């Protein structure tokens, strides 16, 4: 798949797939909730976010996050002894997208309403 540099909430990420843009140059990018790491300190190519809510769901924790551009993202973290940190509402975090996990959505994958 073709690699493209995209800007997500002010951070640059690499997304893969055929680039189908709208008239203003925007693209739709798919990132699965389990394909990110949530970091407590900034690192290169990370997306800054603020925790809005944390929900424990069995083996997982779901973090509802607000990105710098106002959009939201839900991260799914697998619970483990190393992952027991509780992040309260308002906590600053950074998202690191797993390698080759951001996908460009072309027109054939987009539902029009």
C-alpha cells in the first residue's frame, strides 16, 4: 500500500492506502482503538490528547480522548499489571499510532448519508 504523510490534530502521521481527497485536500483516516499506545510524556510523532473518560470493561480499559482539533478518539488498552495507571478526566496524554496501523479510506469505503 502507498504511504502518505497526514496531519492528525496537528501531529504528522504516516497513513497507508490509496489517497482519495475531498476538494479541500482532507482525507479520512481509520485508526483502530487498540492500535495506539497512550503515553504520559510526549514523544516524536505523537498526537496530544486529553482524557475525558476512562471505563474499565473486563479485560480492557477504554479511554475517551479529546484531540487538540476538538475531535474525539477512543483508545482501547488491554488491562495488565503494567497498565494499571488510572487516568482521570483532564489528564494530558499522547497517542502513538502503531506502525502501519493508520489507513486512508477511499471513497468506496465511506458511507454517504
